[in-house]
C-alpha cells in the first residue's frame, strides 16, 4: 500500500508526498456555492463572482455566482463613503476593477488594489488612487481608514486574498 501525505502551506499551496515524489500546486477549496438554479442572494446583487461591500452594514461579502460564501466586518473611511478627491478620508462608491493581492508596502501585510478612480470618474475630476482591501492596523484593531476597506485580522485578509487570487476575482462593488 502506498501512503500519501497532503498538507497546506499558507492556505494557498497544496503539498503532497506520495511514493517518494513531491507535488506542489495551488490549493483549491471545494465550492460550497448552491447551484445556479437557486435564487441570487440580495447581498450579492448579480450572478457574478465578485466582492461586494455594503457600507451601511459595514460588511464585505465574497460572492460566487450570486451566492454569499463568506462575510466579513469591515472598517471604511473615517469620513464615510462617496470619495471624490485624494485625502478626503472617504471610501469610494461604485463598481471597480480588483487587482490580484500583493504584499503591502505600508505595513498592513497584504493589499488588494481597488481600481479607483475609474476613467469616467477621472474625467469628472475625481482624484486619489491608493485604495484597496487590507488587514488591520499594526496594533491589530479594526479601525476607520484613510479610504480603504480594512478587515479585522491578518487571517481574514489572507483568506480574502487567497479567494480573490484562486477565483481570479476582478470586480468589487462598493455600495
């Protein structure tokens, strides 16, 4: 009988040792999404696979094919939503492109860039740019931000980054 050992490294990489051979690949979690014939969740708003932020509820939803797979509490801009200019400490509202995750240069571990402002917003005079999803501040607390979307823990940002990257999610809706 051949014995195999399977493990996960940083929730992203599957590692298997089987019959003396080593295999490494991206880990995929089984989908827990209901079939597409079921009704779309009102929290997701469409059948798209996307990130949805409901600012009034201070919640972020990871939506696969119109169904919520995970929910997170979030911190938003200290002056609310409706960003129009750089430095206004507001979180933008709208549909934006979402980039793959990357290590943060500002010390908040992982950063997922949000494509604010859109070309249409730039033409309307909106300014700014360094908006994204990130983990807690260095003291580990969920807090208001300069306009970004912050989650409570480093574990949460790692989960979100893995989900965004694994599912190639490229859209965020902030309402």
